[in-house]
């Protein structure tokens, strides 16, 4: 779009950007991917969207907040003659472009844009192909082509990680007069990618108010497809950037949910019979540290991504962004996953309190054992001091002509040995008792299985045993004669 704009109707003659005018229909499909960059390296390998897209009067706002918005990694034009589809057979695209974006979190998002001839209804098979990536270029599947361009290598299973389920399609077409606005039936057939009738009261299609104000503009949003017509070129580019942001947020939200479930699984199946309190504390601290990272990612990669009005003060862009964020169900899902993380964090805090109590009891036992040992040694030292003091006194019971190891002093040495043996027995007994208490603490039911026992005890829930798989009975070696008997009987009853 290179026009200087036209003048608005009425007095004042305010110039504004002309509406997009193209001969063909433009289809843009945004795919989320599992590929990611280090967020600290994003700025060095990417460029601002304004370097590739015409953003009109909004360019300065996008450039000012480029660190919070998607950036461009790569752009390439595809050979239209090499593009093949599985369902669509109405010719070949007029133009084909691949875009590679990266979000502030480092997540890579791919967008494929095709300009195709024909009508809106004729693009339904192509939309189906694009949504499921059933398209090839230069003999390579779309996912393989994108992975090669981005430098993605094979995973541990020898496969190329493909696109994630989160994706959204944008259908752009020109509208010159109000009569060219597609009706509701056409819009629903395109959004639901089916050429079937429908009942309007049972539809999830929403119409952003700011994008439907003028008689020659239309915008209809669904969870997976959006139909846009009659808007300016820079508005279409802004809406594409918003769709990339929302699709990336949806993919990140699902990844956070998967990691949260993995942490829940580790927490439920934590083993308390192996290792002591230190092992349990280390495992819980690892989960707690991961939860803090997930909560930060949920806030800055998902929840913040739902608000673009603070970055770009444009009613049409903000209206589309918020409606698409709500149409894909990200608001309620983000709140649910946030509650999951909070409750798991609370459960871990309670478990850490239990571990801290165990460690405190162990520390108390060590302190008691140390006090007893020191007290006993002090007693022994005092006893020996009295004993050797006895040999050092000048009394007739102490014979200076006898050795201190003489048999006459056997009762004294027997007493000393008995005192030491008592000290060893007392210390060993206390150590055995401490280990028994530690084993008792570790053997207590603290896994998820214990919750079922609590329910059974408190509310009468029934815990069932696992069913025993049935054992196939061996086949008998004697052939059955029922079939032959039935045949004989039937032959006897048949009239000749």
C-alpha cells in the first residue's frame, strides 16, 4: 500500500489511509511451534515488525514497544508453482510468503500467507488444508520446510517436531461497496470451514464493534478463523501481529498446563519410603522453584499478552485483540491454570512444613542425645577423678608397695567398667529409638494414595482392588458335534 490517502466526507477534509484493494483473497494461517530461542538472544537475531510491514500512523507505537511484541526472524517468498494441496484444486496461488516470528518469551511462530483467486466460498477447502498443514512446497511438507528454514534438528526419536495445535486463520478480502459485504451465512460457512446451513442462535462468532462501524467494513471472529474485509492495509498488518501474539500466548498457556500436570504427578507420586527428610525437601524445593517459573511465565507470556491497548492506542486493533483473546478462551483458561499453580504451591508449602517438623524433631533428638552423652562423660570424668584422687591420697587403704593394677583393687576397676558399659548401652538404646522414630515418620502415608484412605475413613468411600485380567481357557482337543447334529436333524426334517 503506497497511496497517500484520501479525504474523508464532510467538512474538515481529514486525510486517512485508503482501504486495501486487491484482486485476490488473502489467506494467512498462523501456526504455533515448539521451537524457541533464548529470550536474551532475541533482540540480536530479529528485526522490528515495522521494518517489514506498513503500520501507518501506528508504526511509532509498535517501534516503541518492540520488546513486548512479536519480532520478525525471517521472511521468504515461496514458489507458487511448487505449492500443492490435498483438498484444494482450484489452481495455484498468485503469491505465497512464509513469515517467522519470535515472541518476547523466545517462542517461534510461523505464518503462511497465500493470495488465491476465486470467491470466499471457494476458499473453504484451502482453509481446511492450511489449518491442518496439509500442504507441500518444493516436495516438502510445510512443517518440514519451516523446520529446515528455522534450523530445527531432529529430536531424540529421530523426528522433526511439528507445529503445535494452537493456530488461527485470517481471511482478508476487499470490499468496495456495502453490497459486497458477505452475509452472515457466508461468514459462518468460512469460519466453520463447512458448506452447511446453521442456526444463528447457536454460534460462537463475534463481531468487534470498532471493526464493523463503517458500511464497507466487516470483521467476524471465531476461535480458529477470522474474516476481515474493507479495512486499511496497515490495520490488516496490525491485526496479523495481534493474531501472532494471541496464538503464541495460547500455545504457551497449554505448555504451562502440561508442565503443571507433570509437577502434580511428581507431587502425588513422591516416594516417602526412600531417603530421609533432606531428600523430600530437595524434591519439593525443585517443584516449588519450577512453579515460580511457571507463574512468572503465565503472567508475562499469557496474561499480559491479552492487553495491547497500553502499547498501541488504536480502538480497532484493541477491539480485535481483546475479542480474539476471549474467542480462543484464554481468559478463563489462564485463570484456571493460575489457580492450579497457586493450589499446588500451597500443597507444597504444607508438605515443606511437615518436613520441617520432622527435621525439627530429629534435631531435638540429636540435641538430647548430645546432652546425655556430654553429661555422662562428665559424670565418668568426675568418677575417674575421684578414683585417681583416691590413689593419690595418703591413707592406709592405699598401699604404696602395691601396684594400682593389683588384685586388691579389682572391685574399683569393675565399677569403672560397669559405668562405661552402662554409658554405651544408654547411647545405643537412644540411637535405636531415634532410628525407629525416623522409620515410623517415613512409613506414614503421605502420598496421594493416602488421600483415598482419608476419604474412605471420613466419608465412607470404597477403595476397590485392581481387577484380575481374565485367563483364557485352553481350547479343547475334542471337536464339537453340535454342528453336525444340527445338520443331521435339519436333514431329517427336510421333506424329500
